[in-house]
RNA sequence: GGGCUAGUAGCUCAGUUGGUUAGAGCGCACCCCUGAUAAGGGUGAGGUCGGAGGUUCGAGUCCCCCCUGGCCCA
């Protein structure tokens, strides 16, 4: 029996293919990468699309530090899907990858390494320029190392980009463009220098941007301090009472170290304040804070003497508890009753709000704290040279001893920390460079903020749409942009100091330095004299040049640009410089870039060009672990990209990315990659089935086209090609709309349902059992061929390796699917197909019921015949197709049947070759039971040898 | 503390302007096939829609409050 079986097997056209079931992606993908690099695929594709409609995309630069993580994987793969989906749609889409190279993280790491290797002392013995150059050399090497590493990893993710010509923010030509962008802003009159409290990292002795801060819990002393009034009678008058001693104003602070810089007490005009007798002492606090203040001081007796409005207190003066000066009570809107005393300690040199009050009241922006976090000589002796953190307990002790301390208690609160050194930052007033968002531009008179609000109102698209509100909310309230840093690893701000203490920097002088940077790199700032840097500068033709300018007397200043200004100029330094197109059609990054790169690209572009650098912003969410918590390296819940690539391969990672609802949080877990692997395998096996039945198809492409394009509208082929056409439209639209998940699901459903569960099952019999070169089989093969091509082209943006592997199996090893463009697919399909599919569902259900009918149930569908009710004679023309789709031996349609009936055909003979029990089965001359079709096929294959 | 955002079957997600028994895929269970075979097919069981109120004849969908995440700020 088994021998006979084997014999029949030999006469069948069974599937055969070199396209393996197991993808072995980890092993095979690197070969694809190598081949594409060797063939210069990126250049080939951009050349092939020369002159086509363009889609302008711009890559935001990742920071050149460390190995890539899953976040990069998501970001880069999404971008690659965007680019490749435009390419397969027939558009030109260039992609220049970039890296952010300067900045604190690299410098901090390099400094740590230098310290660890004991070189830091030698470094500190060098003169300033030499020292900075030594640091810069080490930083550049470090950045280069990681660019190389990350580039390899990104290529391993099968991304297509101009990796031979990336943009690096540390390249001279890039630096030149950044400084030129700056020159334009200087020309607009919105760049200024100002003393201003900024977040200051004591550890790194630099001002920090918001983006460089981490908020962490910290324990600080929370103190309630009495400031003695100068004039008891004036206070008494404000409250309209008599007093027998000098009252105090009580303030509250969690930064006792800022008390030496106190220059005012702020109250709110409309709040009610009370004159209290607390355990015998006269004190002023907000009426609603009395209980809280009394409680924290463990006060034994509380007596309210009188009340007045805050406005009545304004103008009164008080004596500083340990500095020799008197200061005023002032009014401020931000005073609240949420905590403290309702009287706010104000130090204009140490707080943003205090600073605003100080400016308004004409106070000094007094800051006695030096860059290293210690006090200068303007404070009392006992604090000289003391660090602010040491000062906290000292100040508390001093206040206690002098009787000014009402209460002190440690509290835990959220406090800004330097993201890199993990040390707490302070607010400290320093001279910084700013780009003003509320200063009118010389051209047009609008402010950057107004322009940004206008641009984001309607001329920029947001995906998802809520990004608009988010970004506009940020723009509405953002402060002036502090663009200066006091570090070595960065692009110098080309400002010079003059002998009279003034600062020299005009649009023209900045352009001259930009030119020098473009020629010789920004290292020139450290290696060259001002006269060399300004060699192309002509004071005579610079209307902004100060009177009596003496170039020989200039000295270079030491600030560098905030790295965000560098990356925020990329629309100019890359897209305009390389004539790639600006405004750009799409920027796509994580949603944190609403405040980062998006906003900080928008502002300079508006200042320079008057318009937004992007037409659309796409954002994706952030990776969270399996419990929905944020990913952290230290938490040990981060997955390594290298491990993922070894484990599941890039195509599976890409398949996973394409299926994500990426605008929200993205749960990352190894198990999810394995699940993506299973669904990838489904797609792969479906393609494999198509390919494996094309092994013996030796028709020209014209013949194949003729075969599939002329199928009968009622044939299975017409149906499946119609479905494929729908799929192609749906997927291409989804790509266009940036809805990759939709494309992913459509492709999967098509493979899983339309092909695997329905079409492939239906055509197996004819593929395997029909004569190899019969018209019906060839037509089916032509259809499979077409389906395989459609699937390859549609999956090209996602399954980069697999689509190409299949394409090469189809068209030979010299072919490359990545040069392909989607082709229209049109075939006439009968309108009654929905009825047929409905009938199929009903038959399958009926067969299942027949199967479960007990131990005598019909278990194999080929043992069954179907009597199909067909009241309108609509199904009869599809009987052959329906029979094939249900895998039954016989299907008869008639208006005489009232419901689906299953015929038990087990008494009829089965064909030994096709296992079908069709009525033509009979004993043949060789003794075998075969159907007519199979008997013919056997004879044919024998005569063919 | 503020702005934006999310919370629907074990998992990933759909759920149109409020309207019949809340859908899909995966996974799971059971069955078939062994001529896609480390494959393929069929059937089925899973949900008080984060929680509490409210509006309405009717709410996953609208309003309010709360809880738990995420991003960005303070």
C-alpha cells in the first residue's frame, strides 16, 4: 500500500523550491547588507528615481554616544519604512543620516575617563586653549567611534541611507552653516547677552538647558525665618494697631543657602495677612497659613492681633537677619497659599520668578555664589569660601542662634539634578547668550513666539493631531532660549571681548568666523588669533561695527553653543546646504522632540527664513517594559538590539515595528518579538507556497501576464487577484497615510486568510494533480506568480531582506526588489463573489457538524459531497470554485434544495492519486482506481518520461 | 504641581455622529490533514470596556471626580 502511495506521489507536481522554510535571518541578513553596499543600492535607487515626484524627508541626528537601543531601532525602522514605502510608490526619497556629535554627555564621559586614567592633573596644568583642544581631540575620537558603531548597527537593521555621506554636527561645513544661521539671527536683533539665573551644574561648572535636567527627590531643610521690620510704627500703622515690640515678617524657604542673596520679600496684593503673637513674638504671616505655621513651630500660644491686605505691606522694609542691609516688601502675582507663609523670600540672582521681580523693582541681580558653588567675599565672614551645600546647615544654625528661626524641618521634594553627573543643580545668575522669543525681528517686526504660534496653527500637520496642542502649549510658555554653555566640546559662540569690557559680535563678524570654521573647523577658535579668525571681516563695510574697533586688541570669549542650536540648524546645514529641499515634507521623532529638535529647529528657521522648516511632524511614543514602566538601563529591563538581531533577525524586528500602534507607549518584551516572529513565519510560508508551485513554470513574463490577465471573472483566479488588487490599494494608501500598522495587518490577513486558508487550499488539487502543462494549471501558476510579485513589492518597505530573497527566487539572483515600483493590478471580478464566500462559510460549518456527528461522522472533507441550495441560480456558475474551496469531492447547486446537505460518499470509490471520490473513478488497465483527470495526467507524465 | 496622552478578552489592537446579544488577529482548547510537514486546515471558549458619580429612553462612546502608566515641564 505504502509503495503504491509513493508511486503516485512521483506522478504529482509537488511543490519544490530553494526558498527555505526557515529564514535563518540572523545568518543571512548580513550577506544582503554586504551585497547592497557592494552594489551601492542607495545610489542606484536615487538614480533610478531621478526626476520623479519627490518626498523630502529629514533625519534627526541621534547622539553619537553608546550602542543603539530599542528606541533607536523603532525610530530608524519607522523612518526606513517611510522612505522605502515612498520609493516603492515610485517617488524619489533621499535619506541623509546624521549624528549629533558635540555636547556635555560625551565631554563628561571623556573627562571621567581622563580622570580615571590619572591624566586630569596634567591636563589642568595646560593653558586654557591647549587644555580645551586636548579635551576636544578626545571627544572627537569618542564621537567618531560611536558613529562608526551606530552606523553599522543601523545598516544591520537593513535601513537604506546615504551612509557614505552622513551629516555630522562636528564637520566644518556643518559648523559653518550653524554659525551662519546664528549670524542671521544676530542680524535680526534677537540675540542678546544678559545676566540671568540659570540652572547651574556645580559639578560641571556650566549652565544647563531644561533638556539636561533630571528631576529627582531630594531632602532639604525647610526653614521658617523671621525678618525683623525696620520700622515698628510703620507696621503697626499698616495693621492699624499699637505694638509693644518690633514685628517680624516670616518667610519660608527650602534653600537656606540663598538667604545671603535675599533682596526682598514678596506678598500678594489681594491676600489677607495677619499680625500674630506667636509665643510672645510679633510676626506677620498670611492669615490662611497661621495654623500651618503654628503647627510646624510647635507653638504654644497663638494670638491674632489684626489683619490687613498684602498691598498695605508693600513698601515696608526689613533688616536682613545676618547681612548688613535693609530691603523692601514688594508685591508679586505668583505668591500663593499652598505652602510656606504667604511671604516669599526673594533672591533675584537665584530664581526665575525672583529675577522677574528684581528686574521690575530695579534691584541688583545679586549672586554671591561662584561657579564652583562657593560664596564670594560679599557674604559674611563665616560663609566665605563655603559651598552652598555646606552652607545650608550653617545658615540654619546661625539663624537659630540669633533667634531668627521659627522652625526647621527636613522635607523631601522633587529637585532638578544635572542629568549626567546626577548632582543637584542650583539657580545662579550668570552672563549668558540668549535668543529672545519675544523680541521683534528687524525684518517684519514679529516675534519668534508669534511666528511659531502662527506656523503651528495651520501650516504644519501633526501626526497624531494632538501634537499640535502639545507643541503650541510649550511654545506659548517657553522662556528665552539660553544658547550658551561653558564647556570645551562644542561649537564656539564667536564673540570677542574688547579692552573696555564690552563684547564685540556683529552679524558680519559672525559670518567671517563662520567662514573660518568652514575652512578649518571650529578648532580654529582655539588655535588661531582673533585677527586670523576675522581675516575676511572688514570693519569698514560693517554698519554694526563699534566705533574705534581695534581687532588686534580683541580677546576670544569661551562660551560654546547649546547643542540644540546645532541640531536645530540642520534644516539649513543639511537640507539647504545640500539642496535636498526645504521646507521638508516630514520630520519624524519621539514625542519628546516637541520640546527638543522640532521646536528648536522651528525657532531658528522662522528667524532666518520666516517659515517652518517642516510641513508635517510625526511622533512616536516611548518604550516601556512589560509592566508599562519606563525602560531603564539600570533597571535591567532593556533589551539589547544586538541580541535581538541575533535572536530573531532584523526583518522580524521590522515586522514588529510595522505592527505597532506607535503613537502611544510601546511595550517591549522579548516575548513580543517572538510573537512577531511567528506571524512573520506565516507570511514567509505563504510566499514560500507560492514560490514552490512555480518551480516548473517556464513562461516568459509576457505569457504569464497574458495568462493571469485573461482569467474568467468567475474563476478562483479572478477572485484572488481581485483581492490582491484591493490589498495593494489598501496597503499603498496606508503607507501614504503613515499608517503602517494598517498595512501590516492587511498584509497579514491577506496571507493568513485570503491565501493560506482559502486560495492555497483551493488550488492544491489542480496544482498537484492536473497535467503539469495543462491550461488550468498554468493559469493558476501565472496567478501565483503575480501574487508573489505583489506580496514582494508590498512588503519591501518592511521585510527588506525577505522580500528581496523571494524576489530573487522568482527572478534570479541578479534581480533586486528594491528597485521595483508598484504596478497596477486590474482584473474583472464577478459581482456575485460575496455570495460564494458566504456559501463557503456555510459549507465549512456543515462539514464540521457532520464530522462531530458521532463515531460514524464524515471526517475527511473529500469523503463528502455537497448539495447546495441555489434559489436564484447564482451559485451554479461558481460550483467548480466552491467545490475546490471546500475541498469536497462533489458540489451540486440546485434551486430544489432547501438547505445545505452533506452526502456521504464513502461507499463510492476514491481516486488513489487525488483521493477524490468523483464519479469518473474506475479501475484502469494497470489495475489502479483513478479518476479520468488523474488517469490522463498519469499517462501524460509517463509519455513525457 | 501644570500641559499633552493612554488604560476595551491572557497579549496586540478595532470600535464611525451615544442605539440591537462589544469586534479582529495572536495565544489557548478541541478536532482534521500528513502531497506547504520544525508546515497546512476547521470549530470553539474567553470581556462587570481602569474606578465612582452624573446627563439620557439608552453610554465603551458625552460631563465631573478619582486611580494607574508615559512624555514634557515646574
